């Protein structure tokens, strides 16, 4: 064996959902938005002058940061942007979880958290969600090196009420609490309102879901100045130019069109509530999701087999084979037309088994 093999950083990577090729598939597996980005994004893309690409982009992504600062009523020094919220969350793990004490996040949550912890050598513990997949806030009121909560949680879709989020932040003034709000625009109350009161709170959001721009890779964190400064110091020690010019320009356009954002978000929420009814009629149980996906199970239908049957028919959903999630499928809310095809498949599948 060559000796370089012994010096490698061995990690088990996060596995993202499949991105099948071909236009005919119905893609309900990675929580993308079924509607196009705001019209201003398309316009700005058409008008973009490639000559701009000769130069490095603004390392502070000032235009995008200003648009976000205005949208959320924060100072520009309270906002950190990155290449999707995965980049922002990874930077936050690297920056804030350096005490050697275990970081806490639930046993059922975004499966990237343990991957970053292992990559950066951060010890962690995973308090179990209760039998209804709810967080027990008391589990987060003990010695720790930081806390990460996806709210609403994934893949369950369940939210933690803001007063309980605040209780956790308040009980942990000596560690940073990251609230990952990837789905907050589809339901639940944002912790952004708590930022002025807590210097240990970092709220992370993304353009990938509610703003229809997963392919552009834009995410952001919001918090008090000192937290954001610490994040910047780590980022500028690693890569100054994370944000490329098109994502700065097009992301800014997306933030500016609040009306379009509100309209598409409302539409997805409406389709989700209709999906809950229709799936209930077919005998599925759904968790109380306030996101753009449903977490569903069926007494008679084995989830792994249903997942394969859907896939064979060109309908992609997500299946997590871990012990606590193996009886469920996570289904992204698509357009009404896509959902009709999904219900129709399910009805005929249930007739056949
Ligand atoms: C989708 C998702 C992210 C990452 O999204 P980006 O595309 O990297 O912005 C982060 N956290 C949760 C819980 C998600 O579901």
C-alpha cells in the first residue's frame, strides 16, 4: 500500500437526491420549486453582458447583501451569503463549533449535519425526536458546544413553535444556536425577529426552495454583527470569491420581486393542503408539514417498494432507509398537474397490491 493512503482525510459524503435527466420525469424528490424564478431574474439573465465575467466578482456580494438587508430589516453587516445554504451551514459549523464539547441536533433531521461534524472533527449527540417526530426542547438545555435545528424540520416537515425555539436559544447563551430555515417561507414563524435580542442566534435561509433557484446556489445567514464577522473571517481564510457574478445579480433580482415570491409560495401551500386531503383519501398518513413537501406513509404499502414502483414509472420521490424513517416517503409539492399524475399512480398502485 502506498503511504499516501494513510494520510488521506477519509470521509463518508452526504448523498444528495437523484437528478435524473430527461424532461418527462416527475421530480418530487429534492424539494425544488415547480415554478420558474421571478420574471426579473429571466430579464436580467438575458441582459447580462459576458464581458463582466472578465473581472472577479465583488467578494462581499454587496448588491445581494443590500437587497437581503432591506428585505429583512437588518444591517448589511448582519448578513453572510454563500454558495447555497449548504456552504453557509458548513462555514458555520467550521466557525462556531470549535469548543470540543458535543454539538446537539435531532436524530431525525437534515442528514448533512453529521457529515460536516465528522469532516471537521466536531463531536455531536443526537437527542431523539419523540414518537410524533417532535423536538423536546428540554433535550437542548444541557451542556453543549452548539445547537442546530432545522425549523421546520426535514424530512418530517414539522415546525417547532417560535416560543420553544426562543427557550432553547435563551437557555444556551454560551453556545451558538443555528436555526436552519430552508422551508420557513412555507409555514412556521421565523427566528429572524429574535436576532436583536440574542447574540448567539444564527438564522440560515436559502434561495433553493421558496425562491426557485436551487441551480444558482445561493444561501444566507443572518445574525448579530459579531457572529457574522466571525463567519466572514473564516470564509476569507478559505475562499474570497464564493459568490459568482450571475448569482449575485440574479439573486438580487429574485429578492426584489416580493409579489411574485408571495404568489408562488401561496400556490405551493395551497397545493400542499390539497395533497394532504387527496393522500388522506387514499389512506396515507401525513405528518403536519408546513413545508413544500409531505412525509407520508401507508399501512398497506411498503415504502421502499412504493418508492421503486414510482421510480419505474418516472415519478421520483425521496426514501430514507434509516430505522425511524423507513416507513415513509418524502414527496415534494409539484405543480397541480404533476400532483394529479402522482395521485393517479397511487390509486392504481393501491388497487394492485
Ligand atoms: C435544502 C436544504 C438545505 C440546503 O439548501 P441549499 O440548496 O444548499 O441552499 C439546507 N437545509 C435543509 C434542511 C434543506 O432541506
